[in-house]
């Protein structure tokens, strides 16, 4: 087989693969656009349910009723709100890296599809510390990492009813 025939055949094979890649790229762009629109719709319905009925992911039947099992629970949610939910659901104070991992596992992603921006999370946590929503726990001597936990609202004495 001459090298010219081989070159033509190889170029034809490349042209066919190139055409497939164009089609796959178009399908990917459409899927990404569909996912973006679906994410906004999902977040709107999730927020309405959360507001009217409480955390839908904490329901005993959530695993059966929600096929995603919470995989998208924080999609399109502001990072501070999502972080507060994560902190409230955990029993131990958490470090920033673990909070970022929990956010990622539950649908909150950075612009590149990876972990959310750690600086944005840190800024949100510092705001919540300043406003008294979150407690910052100084680094433990063994690992030197700062931890965060939610401040549990205790009822004021004025909120208690007199049981006289």
C-alpha cells in the first residue's frame, strides 16, 4: 500500500472521528444547558419545600422518595446557606476542607465543576461568626486546624411561658 493511499485512509478516519466529536460536543453543550436550567428549577422547588415543610432530606422516607438521595441538595444554593446546613447536620465541629467536601458531595460545585471556592466559604463562615450564627473554635494543638460549629439558639427567658 502506498503512503499516499495510507495517508488518505488515515485522513478519512480522522474526518469521521472529527465529525463524531463535533456531534458529541453539541450533545454535551445541550446536556450542560439542560442541566443548568434543571438545576435552577430543582433549587426553586427545593427551597419552597424547605420553607414550607422543613428539610426534605431529613424525612425518614427521603431515601425512597428522592432518587438522587440528596446528591443535588445544595445545587444553586448560596455557599453560606449550604455551609450552615452542613454544620447543623453534623454532630462535631468541622474544618473548612470537610465542609467543602460535603458541599461538593451534595451538588455545590465551583465554576470549574470541582470543589467550591474555599475563599468564598471562608468569607461566609467569617460573616456567620461575626453575626453570631457560627462559633469558631481555635485550632487544636494536634492538627492546627480551625473548626466551626453552629450556634444553637437557646430560648430567652422572656420566651418561656409562666407555668403559674
